């Protein structure tokens, strides 16, 4: 049996004002993939977090740069790649701290990475600073 | 995009109430942060954030709650959170915020909580 895969691509200037566009894009694609509202919401949040990290850390709020979001799905799986060419980001550099510790130290960093891990079924980072960095996320589609 | 995020501020006695609407993401969180900071600067440390109209929150918004809470509690105050819609509540709970904050179902309950348990005792 042949598997039909559909592919979508969104490229936006690296500015937080475009996060709403990214979320809306994921909403439309997630619906077309047949995901329920709850699953779509999780994907939107995970991709928002990944793009926010790119805008803030990889590109340092330089809106002349661009963030690319590639999405594909088949009957079972939604795959998302968030791609940038900025400074690489190594998620393992974030210490695993309890929320209480972060609060006590008045730190707020690392929450986004933590959320992505909780929201998606698989998360992979490929880091090539100045060339191509990408975070690949996979969400199984409940049928 | 018009008015993605709004804050309506009021007070009841020494409690400051922030009604937040729209979405709280990395773009809009700085506005929320400034509003909370202004309140702390004015010496007001008993805050309620009413999220009835909040449709979305990401870690940038959650970070605002985290960034101030220690300072506020050191000054004998607290931030209490109320009226979360289910989708937003899910995000708070994914990170375990219910262990760190009083999260109430309604604004009257949040106000009452300041009478019953003014300070966070863990």
C-alpha cells in the first residue's frame, strides 16, 4: 500500500510577532492531518517554543534572519522541523533542575525545552552553528 | 494582528487584580512583565492574575510568574492565579505550577484565599 505524505513549508522573519502566524500555520496543518484540538494545541505550543528559542537565542532577535518550519504528515505521524542558520543551541547545556530550584534561583530559562519534551513523542536536535541547526519533532496522530 | 494581549488592572483593598486576555507568548510577555514590575515597584505585593480571558500561554508567559514569585514572597506577598481555561491549565500543570502556586477556580475564591492563606507555605 502506498503511503501518501503531505509537506508544508513556512518561512517567517525572526521576530516574536510572527509566532502567532506559526501557531496558525500549525493549526491548519494539524487539522488537515486529522488531529484533534488537544493534539493540535500541543503541537502549536511545542513549535512556538522551538521558534521562540531560535528567535531569541540562535538569532538574538535579528529580524533580518528567517525561521523555517517544515511540516509533513502521513496517516500515522506528524513530523516538524524548525530550522535556522544561527548560533547552535545545545539543549543538554541546560541543567535538569526542579522547578522549585529554578524559582529559588530566579531563573526562568529552560522551560521551553522542558515543555517540548513533554508535548512531543520524539525530539531530536542537530546542531551546526552558523550552517544549519534543526530540531526535529514527531507527534503520533491518534486515530 | 490587533490586540493580541490585553491587561485590565484593578484593585480590591491591598490586592491588585490583573485580568489578562488574549495570548501570552514571547511577543506579549514583556508587557505583562512590565505591569507586574510596576506593581512591585509601587510596593504592592498581593497580586491575583485572573486568566479567564487568556486563550494561550507559552513558557515566556509562565516565566513571568516564575521570575517574580520569590521576590514577592520575600516581601510577604503572593501571586495567586485563577479562572484558567482548560487548555491553559494544561500548560501550567505540565510544568508542575500547581505545586508552586495557589491556582483557584474563580476570582472570588482567589480573593478569599488571600484572607485564608495570605502567604505561600508550600
